[in-house]
């Protein structure tokens, strides 16, 4: 039986496999910062984090893991 994978996670795996830049989904980044997906979207816009655009989608994007790690380090 095939295991269900969220479309964003599939995209992230493909991106990470073909790029030197590591990315996270909005949901993953939010969970690392203790935020919901909707709160994370507001946070991204407020702090002008880098959005890695996804081709053929105007509303979906990935976030740079390095920026999230930097935010986590500052908050410790």
C-alpha cells in the first residue's frame, strides 16, 4: 500500500534533492517556531522572510531552512 505524502512534502523532497539550498514547508517552519500554518504565513510576510516560489502556483512557497534556524538561535 502506498504511503500518503502531502504535496508540499513531495515538492520539498524534490527541491532539496536538486538544490544546494535546504528548504522547509510553511507548516514545518511553523512547528519549529511554535506557530500554526496560518500564523506562520503572517510571520513570513511581517518579517519579510525569503519565499522560495513554486512553479505554477502563486500561493504556495517554501522557506529557507537557514533563515528559520537563525530565528530559532536568536530566540534561545
